[in-house]
C-alpha cells in the first residue's frame, strides 16, 4: 500500500487520521518562504551563515518583538526574548539546566503527551493536577503543592493541547502568586496563543509575571512551518541568563541563525502576518466543519467547541475504551488520539482527541462518517 510521507509519521493512502497534529503540506507557505529567502540572500550578508549570537540575532529579536507586540496587543521587549529551536528543544533545555533525576514536576491532567516523554527522559517524577473548562484548577494545584515541591509546573494555558480550554486571567494571576509562595518556575507552552478563532485569549503568561517565575514558550511550527525548528522563549532577563551562557550554546552558538534570518524577512515583508491570517480562517472553517459533523453523526460524543488551537477534545460514555475503539477504527482506515496518551496516570480512557488542522473540510466530514459507522 502506498504511503504519504509526513513529518514524524506515514499516512497510508486512503486513510483519514484525526490523530495527526500538524498542518498538511498543501497549506505550507513554500512560495512565501521562497520570496523571503530571496529577499534575505540578495542583501549579500554572509553573517547569516556564521555561528549565531547565543541569545539569537539582535535584528531578528527586534522584528520578532514588534510582530509579537502587535499580535499580543501588549509590548514585547527584544531583551526578553531568547531564540530556540522550537518548543521541544526548549523543554529539553529547561530540563537539562533546571532539573536532576528524581526531581518533581507538576503537569495538567490531561497534558501534551510528547512533553511527558521529555520529562521521562530526564527521569523526573511527574505529578498531575486537574483542569476544567477554565484551565488549571488553582485550588487543586495548591493541594498538590502542600505535599510536593516541584521544580516547575508545565502548563498549556491557551487553547490547551489536547483539551482546547484557556486559562482565565484571574487564574493566571493566582498561578504566578503560587509560584512565589511555593518557589517554583512556570513553564508555559503557548504555541497556540495566536491561533484564536473567536475571542482573543488573555495575554501570555509573562504579562502576569511579577517576580521572574515564568518561562513562556512560543514557536513558528504552528504559525509558519514545523520544519523550520524555530521558536522563542519570553522571560525576564534573569531567567534567560542560564540559557544564554550554558555550555551548549557556548560551543555551538545561537540556535538556527540562518533560518531566523529568513523568517526575519517573512516578518519584514508582511508575509508572516498575511499567512497567519490565512491560517486563522482556514483552521476556523475546518473546526466548524468538524464540530458540525461530530454533532450530526456521533451524538454520543460530548465536547465543547474550542476558541482556537488545533483540537477538539471529547469523551464517550463512561466505560468506553477509546483504545479498543481505535483498533476497530483502523480497520476502516480512520484514526484519532485516545485520551490515555495524554494522561500521566493512565486515565481518561473514554476520551478522544480530534485534530482539524491536517485535513480539508471534505475529508474531515468523511472521516467522521467512517467513525460514526463503527461507533453505531
């Protein structure tokens, strides 16, 4: 059987897999990147081929800060930005510099399953804390903090993966207060911050940080292209300092200086803003199509429409085994992510995560119809 090669995965021909959490190659901005590349290379600056500055190229950080300031509706200081090779690299570097085997980290239940794998690589003790429709439940978290002393809390505050919920401004303030009270860092994975389809979310977590507790992580993977492996960390300079002076960057220099120079042109030419607006419309239309199809064809599913991001998080009646359902679904060339993958306690067995970013509306509806026949 022929297979379509996709980053990290292979999709057999004829399949519709709602488990794929990335854009389809058909909507990746090849023409825009070609224009940006030509714009940058025509300037004849060979410095873009040299080892980069540890914090990231100064011109790029200025352009990025201006772009983020406009999108966030709040000022971003270039000196509060550290350029990374994406969220995964940033999480790995945070673990390398701030943790030792056996240290405790607290994660949300559910949480991004690949982050859990990174924490496991560093032999960290993972404690989960619940969320609701308004994000992380502060009272439940404090109960955990009384018993445990985490190095950091890993949270996905905006358009959560997988749950789709957004942490309220009030809870963000309380979370930072807990960080001060119990002496832990807040690692905020905010990769979906700019993918809002209805109302705007609260500002990123750093805007609530009064005592240098928050490391806010962003990435071009969701707003431009995953293959760039380019992102940023936003934090107070005192928090960025250990990353800037670490041996890893002392040896290799700043991360992705050439790629960041091309993305700098994407921003300068207005191409990044235009493409982001295209993604918002495309993903919103796909989210609406998927939600409508799920309600029409699988009424047993319970879920709330997300206000942004990539995912619809749903559940079937208690006692349903989503992994067993997935095994049956694969026989009919359809897939999804079972909830247990996002649980550090091996729970959420009746939950399903659907991604609407990869397929167009026609394929989203067809995939739901296939799954509905199996559930019936």
